[in-house]
């Protein structure tokens, strides 16, 4: 969490500190009320209603404890008595299908069944939670424990092809290090060749900047190193832009965001997306920018839900949105109340991908748009789910979600990640396979596709694991029980080798040899203080880590830390140099990789850091002889909601924060110009 | 654990202010918040015998309360759609909003959020839980919690500015 987020939480805390708690809720009155209850309650009589507040008692009867008294079939059958005396492990909480095929829905009624099941599960959990008190690990489950283990027997199926060419060394590009130096920078992306939207982009001459109002994109001409706002694209007052793309080859600007109708006004009055699921939608609007001074709208598409992410590959936009079904409002006879729509039309049953468990409450909607026909959606699918994350490789979309095995705070007994793979090509989406593995993923850098296989590094309870899955998503190789009592902070894969950082006191950087996908093995481990939150390959045999330094005595983070790892010998990774920015207490790079400007070709490392005096922008260079050199440390004058971006065009870097753009020369690092939008 | 009203009240005393403030931000009216906390207390006390460790009390009752708030909000939404009346007639926010119990800007900031976002922010502030703990409680990936929290706080910042 960054400083600004912490500030808002602190603000809420401060603003609510003075709130008086009603007299009835004071401990003394609670005690009295409970004692009175005891007097009235006779042994053998389980429960009575007490007037307390005024609506409270009635509510208990209606929903809370009434459920308790009427154990349902399926709960009692399991033999797990509400008393929860059995301390034994009971396996996973929800049954996860062992099928390798993604199921499609036959009918909307079938879809509705999952929603009902989800609701039922919620109620049962509430009941069990109360039943089983402090033993979080017992919160559960009702399903036989063999579930997770049972299908392991077929894990080796489907593994034949694709075993040979693993020795092929991939270029640095695969790991995200663009060694070719363009004369302008591009958005730092997860997967080379798969573009991602952002809030600042450039085509080499114009800067495109999302303004602070979230509605307008300013087009700024940077000719002759000066800056001039030349034009703008206005999404209109009912829209809010999340990010956008500039595709110089096709002369297109693609804006993605959300369209809210009259939502804002209603939201303030207490209505919100959940009382009318189709009130707001995610939209993509394509503009022709043959003349950047006169953008012309060419078409728009929409889909239900709120924007979650998008990608751009080969002239196709792939857009993801999350559509949550609010149980309070649904009716089995009205599919519109629980089925998402694309351009106003409900998604067909057969395009809804059912989850590997029996419940769901949301959809991740994926659509594809051909930029040559930007008014049409070429393909659309809805992944029915309880909420997950997306990783997009060069060929496939992986949707992964975590099934927790208990619902208590701070007492995890482990979890399983389920994963569904949908291929994409030229705007066509196709279900490929599904699978699962133990543990959860730190972020999308912990999952990586290479040569058709998928490699993941996971944290499960107090240990970590590496798994390799084949193209059918069967686990073919694994290393378990790594780094006990630590968790993964960052990871990066390149070709046959994976690197990941775990942290408790020191920062072990592990290197994993994945050249035989059936037998991954740890080949190196380096312990240094602090931890890296972001890893980026930096030229040949070098890995850059950006993270925090930690004082080894007090265990307090005391500054942002840059580390260059020498990875020329994978079995003996060394710390080549470190640089600590003291009193810089966080950087956005830790949770937003697009905030990093890393270009080994031009030898530029740029990012913003928070200090007591506000935000600064830093530029570093690195070479083997001198190590890290800090070339620039400049105060950022903008102060907006969104994170800072550094973008360069030729020899000028533009630091963009909100509506303020500050330009510095990359030759002498002096300020060249600034512009307030 | 065995527990009489006095012991229960002692454990409750360590947590009740945070419980009430959390409920207030979720339910947005004094009465609804009070009802939610009362209900959580009743449910917890009924079942205290099954709590094995006093140390787990805070987490336990917070989880109970967040589920109760969630259910109450769902019931309200269901009721609203069933009766098909304007939300403003049913929700507690009459024009003068006499009984909100929350500062205007906090209220506005919370209004911008969806229920799940409210829960995440509320549990962060009043429960003091981190993204992993919240993920476990709400069945979300910690990374999802972080991104949802980040999005929620961005929305709230709109009101702050």
C-alpha cells in the first residue's frame, strides 16, 4: 500500500474517531443484557428472542440463527456436527472439478443454479463459522477430503509432445527487457509483444495524457522540445476513462473506460451498480488520429461490468470487465438480472464458461475488437467465477482465482488456485483447458507461459512452491516446501530460468532451473537484507530489483532499494551493486509495474518515490564499473490521484503527474519546459 | 471456551468501538449499525462455547459482523427491488439525513463504493487487517484485495479533494 492510500485510511480513521457508540452498545449494558438473557433462558431451551435495539432480534430469527436450527441436507450428512468437535482436517471447502475441459453453460437456468449455490454456501459458512469458533481450519467443509488429491492421479496425462527444445535460450525480450532502443519509450508491460493500456502514451512526437478529470485525453505536441497542448479527446461527462492505447502504425487512439449513465448522481443517493447491474458498462471507443489535431471517432463497443484490464495484440483489442451479480436483485425468470451483455445483447449460454466449482457470483467478460471494425465486437466470452485475475501470454489468456480453505482472518490453512486457459488469435477466443495447483499467486509475474508450458511460483500458508503445468494444465513438475515462513514478494521468468524473491528477514533471491520442465530445481539462493518488489531483466546477465531496504535490527523498512543482481552464473547469483534511497518510503513500482521506466538499451531506470516532502522522480543509470548512478532527483509538482509516469522522446524525459507535465533533458538533466493542462 | 456475560463483556470492550464504526460505514445509519452490532453480539454470545481460544475473539466477531452487514445490505437490496420503490424512500437517506452518524465527507466517500469495496476498506481501517487476511476472509486473492482497495481509495480520494 502506498503512502497516499495509507493517508486515506488514516483519514477515515481520524474522521470516525470521535463517533460516539450508542449507550446500548456499551460493554456494561451489553453485560447486563446478556445476564438478563441468562436468567430468562431455561436450560434445555435453546433460544429465545430478546428485544435488543429494536430490529435486531427479529433479524436474528429471520436470517442468522434460524438457519442454524434447520440444518440442511448436505450439511448434516457430512457428519460435521455444528459443535465442531472433530479437529481433523477435512479437505477443501468447495469441491473442485477434476475435469480438464472448461464446461460451457447449456442454459441460463443452469447459470442461475451456480448463483443460488453461492448464496447457500455463504449462509452455510456463516452458520459454520459460528459453530466452530476459533478453529479456523475446521470451518468447513462438508465435502470429502479426497477431492483435491483424487485427481492427482491423472496429472501425468497429456504430457508427451513438447519435451525437447528447452535448451533454446530465449532473447532478453521474453523477460521484458527491451534491448532495442527506440527513440521513444513505451509502456512497461507484463509480456513482451502484448501491449497494455496506460494513462500516458507517446507516438514519438505527441504525448497523450489522461487528464486529472478522468474524462479528457490531452494531445500535446513536443516538437522542438517545447510543449503545447494541440488537441484533446473528450469522453463526455457520463464517462470516465481508465486508460488508452496509441497505435501509431494504424493511426488509432483507443480509449477504454466506463460509461455511467446517470449513475453518479444516483450513487451519491445510495444506489449503485448492484441495484441495477446494467446501469454502468465498460466501453472502448476508437478514434482515427491520422491527423492528431483532429481525432475522429470511428466506433464504440460496450460490455457489462466495470473495467478490469485490456490488451492489444496485432490490431485487436481484448477487453476484460468484471460483472458482479448482486443476489438481492436476481430473478430466475429474468436472465437480464444475472447475465451480462455485450453491446446490449445478453451473452449466449454457450459462451459462458462454467467454473470448476459449483458456485459463482461474478463474470470476467472478455471481448475482442478488430480495430479495423471498431464498432463491432468480434468475439465474447464470460468466465463465470467468484473473482480472479488475468495473465495474458503471447497466445493465451489465463484466468486464475483462489479458493481459500477457511474464512478466518490471519489463520490460513492453505488454498488452491484454479486456472482456466482461453486462447486468443485474430480476435477469436477459444476455451482450451483448466487446472489447479496449491497456493496463491503474488501477482501476474508469478505466472509465466513458455514453450507451451506454464510455470508458477506460489505461496501456500507458510511455504512456497514452484509448479510446471503442461498445455493441458496438468502439473508435470514441482518443487514444494520452499522458504518456510516466508512468502513470495516478486518473481520473473526468462526462458529456462525463473527468479523469485521471498522475504522474512533477509531477501533470498532464488533461481530455478526449468530446463527440464518435469524436474525443476533450485540452483541458486542469495540472502541479502530487504526485499525486491519488482524484478526486471537489465541487459545481458543482469537482473534489476526495485524494493525496500529493511533495517535488520528493527525490521523497519528504511528506504527504497535498488539492487542489480549478477546472474551470469545462475548457480551463484551475486549482488553486483545496491543503492538505497534513504527516507524514500515507497515507490509505486511495487504494485504498478507501468510506473517503472526501465530501458537497458538507453540505460535508463526511472520511477517516482514518496518522501516526506512529497513525490520525487528519480533517474538512474547502471554500469558494471560504477554501479548505480543517480542522474536526476526532481520534485514532482503535480499531485493527482493517479500514479506518475516518466516517458521519453529522444533526449527529453517527460514526467507526468496529473495535469502537470515537466520535461527534462536526458543530456544534462536540466528542466526544459513544463506545461499545466 | 466457557464464558459468562462478564467475561464476554470484557472481551467485547476491547473491540466494540471498532465494531460499531465498521458497521456504521457499512450500514450508513446509526440504527442499522447498532442493530448489526447487536445481532453480532447475540450470535457470538450464543455460540461462545464453540470459540476455543480467547485470542481469536476479535477476528471471530469481526467476521460475524461483516457477514451480518453483508446480509443486511443484500436483504435491503432485495427488498428494494421487490417493492420496486425508489431507493430514496426506503434507504435511510432522507434529505436532511438526520441520523447518519458519519461526517458528510466520509459518508460521501463510502457512498461511492460498492459493497465489497466498503468491506475491504472498512476491514482495513477498523479491523486493521492486511490484504492477505482480508483475502482469506472474503475469499479473494490478496492481490485482488490490493487492487480493489486501491481502486476504492482512488474513488474516495475524489471526494477528499
